[in-house]
C-alpha cells in the first residue's frame, strides 16, 4: 500500500515508489480509518489497544 496526501488538487506521495516516469497506476481512494482518528484521544498511543477496547464486550 502507498499512502498519499491530497493537496492542491493532486496526490502527493508520502513514501517514494519504484515507478518510471509515465507509468500508469490505478488508485483506490480510502479515507483514514476512524480508529486512527482516536489515537491519542484517551492517552492510549497504540492503535491496536484502542481497537481491542472498542471491540470488547464493554461497548455492546
């Protein structure tokens, strides 16, 4: 997976890719998962820990 930031009507890659100039690619646009937006909100830094809490029986 390659991550990019959309800015000024263009996608700007976060990491370099191994492509030649002019290579065509197909993009699948996915918004940032909601779980990642919660990271740090509860003084829990690990996304995995937040996921485990949300998926537990506590929130049913």
